[in-house]
């Protein structure tokens, strides 16, 4: 730990600073597959309990020019939340207040509330908070806001940005800023809430979020469709686009992803397929009718096998197979995991190109993702003991970003840029746009102490 900063903050905020090095080490890295604490790096961990605590830290950081890493639940897959050498890691995990206003259909929450806990609190009032990252049970609202998290149900309900009405943010130096509104409508001035959503801790620390809720849908029903080939699987995705009622979830696992899940545990998926689609409807009063229609459309598109989950328990089991995908891939070994997004109609071309890219570099790959949004998570496995294998995986990663760009897509759909994708940001934005974005950052963070090196490199 950086002794002088740790001691100074411990005096200013007794009980909030982690003084046990073993406990502090737990805050060093996030879920970025290549995450590693810098050798010999020193950092200070503060577990804030209130806005006032955050103000104290950001005042100190500005006075002493200390970098600050805002941290939620450390599930970032892009290296956005790990400790930086000499930094203060400012954890908001203990800021877990939740207030639900059922009349206005709003939740006012602390940044440390877990996504799944907010969903449960809203459900007690017959309401739902739809944004649903696969990490829902582990990730925090602060992290979701800072990454504009997406997830499984975006195809129907949109992403985090679609639910954030307003924010309370502490800026470097300790000033408190409130953005946005609580009303259903509002056009007073620039949308600074939108600016902070997805800013990955590079502008300030979110200390409260005002979030829109919606009426709770019916429990979703699920269709599992198994296809003999990748081409047929993608034809299934296209067929669903012709449906009049948008499914509440369209998830893709290609054959190797299905096999990886089954290697991890028996989730009832068939091995050796060309691909699997999981499709859901939660349309009040019509879910059963919808899943029958989706099943027929998927069969017509070439599915070899279609099963409709009869009840919630069966549906949950199928979804569990999708939710464990990340640990299942992790269990297979070292990997690079991508997060590109292309127009939905071009997704099939991207999946095909990923497998060509993998073959060209002599690697194994899996493709999975939120097919209804064109958001793909290709994954390349490499041998960590072989330099050449690691280099090949890096080149394959770069090829995928370029393939996505060529198809009209973007280098990240939902995981953000973090440290991982910073090298590509300049190319995607262009020099002029990058300069404008850095000028905006300087308005809020003139000293450049907020999560430096992340996003902008
Ligand atoms: C198994 C698994 C599945 C996943 N599935 C999805 C998915 O389906 N969709 C998806 O979008 N993502 C997914 N992710 C990625 C990750 O869960 C999300 O990016 C999530 O939003 C991060 O939340 P967190 O609380 O863990 O934030 P952290 O990882 O702690 O931080 C993420 C970023 O937010 C910033 N931050 C955190 N709190 C604050 C705050 N209070 N103020 C300002 N900045 C803050 C950090 O500085 C960092 O830049 C997955 C990750 C895993 C491990």
C-alpha cells in the first residue's frame, strides 16, 4: 500500500481504509481475463459508506494529485476497475441504500446495490428493473451505470442508459453534482446524465442513481432451438426479426460454446450441434402463444430440435446454462474474450469470420452473445506457456475488431473499453472526435486523476 496516502486517509476516514494487506489485495484485480496486479504495486483501498466519505477521498486526491479508481463489484471484463500503482481504489460496495417510489415508478439507489438485489426490491412492488447483465447477481448498479451495461433482455428492454433518469456524482476536488431529473420527461439543457453513463469512472464517482422502473412482466417462457449448422442458427436469428412481438431474450451459443457449458456441468444442452438459440417471451397474457410462434419460426428456419420449457423451473434451468458460460470458458483455460457489436443482419457474417480468423491463427474459438442485438462475445483460447500462441490470440483479437468495423459495427457493445480496448479507441473515433472527448473529460477532471489510462489509454 502507498503508506503516506493510506495513513492520511485512515486519519481522515477512520474505519474506512483497508489496512490489512491481504484484504486490500482482494481489491487489486477485476474479472479481466488477463488481469494481474502490477508487480510490487502499491495502492490504498477506501470502502466509502456515504457521499461524504467519497468527497473526502476526492478532495484529498485532487490536493495530492493521486489517481483514483472508482470500484463497484470488480466484474469488469476489460480491466477497467483493477488497482493502478499509487492509486486510491474507491470502493462503493457498502453504499447499498434502496428506495422505491411505486407511484413514480422510480428507484433511488446507492451505487453498491447489486443489480439482482434491485430487481428483487422492485419486484416486491410489482415493478421491474430490466437491465440484466449475465453477471446480475454479482455486479453493482454503480458499475452498470459506469459501463452502460447491457445483458440478456436488451433486445426488448434496452440497456442501462434507457433507465437512468438522474445521477448524483462527486467530482475530483469533492464537489457534488446532480444531473438529470426525476420526472418522466425533461429537456432542460444538455444531457449530462447520458455523459456519465458509460464513462467508466473517468469523470467522477457516482454516489446515487435515480432509475426508471417498469411494471413486472409475466414470468418468461423459454424456447431452446438446436441447429445442425451455424448457418441455420443464424437463419433462426433472422426469422425471429420477422416476428411481430419482440422476444424478451435471444441468446446464441455456437457448438463449441455449448460443449464448453456441458463440460462444466450438465445443463441439458446437446453436444456436437451447429448452434443453439435460447428465446424467451414475457408478454403479459401472451407468453405461451409467443413461444409457440417462435418455435414454429425456428423450425421453419432449420432447427433440428425445438423444446419449449413448460414452466419457470425448466426455463430457469435452461437460462442457467447460458449464465454459467463465462465460468465455463474460464475453466477451459487462458482466453481473450471480445465484445463487438454489429448490425443484427450482419451477425451471421461476423460469426463465420470469427471461425475463419481462429483457423488462420491456429486457435480454438467459441462464439456466443446477445444475438437479438448483434452483440457477439467471440473467445480465443491460447496456451499461456507459448509466446507464439499468445501473440496469435492478440492478432486474432485485432482481426475481429477490424471485421466488426468492416460490417458497420463497433469495438464494444456493452463491456466498455477499459484498459483492454483502449488501443483501438482512437481508430474507431478518429482524431477529431477523440480530441472533443478528451476536452469534455478535462472539464470534469482537469487534473486527469480519474481512472487514468482506462478508455483513452
Ligand atoms: C460472468 C460475467 C458476465 C457478464 N455479463 C455481462 C453482460 O451480460 N452484459 C454486460 O454489459 N456486462 C457483463 N459483464 C461485465 C460486468 O459485469 C459489467 O461491466 C458490470 O456493469 C460491472 O459492474 P461492477 O459493479 O462489477 O463494476 P466494476 O467492475 O467494479 O467497475 C466497472 C467500471 O465502472 C466504474 N465504476 C464502478 N463503480 C463506479 C461508481 N460508483 N462511480 C463511477 N464509476 C464506477 C469502474 O471504475 C470501472 O470503470 C459480465 C461480467 C462477468 C464476470
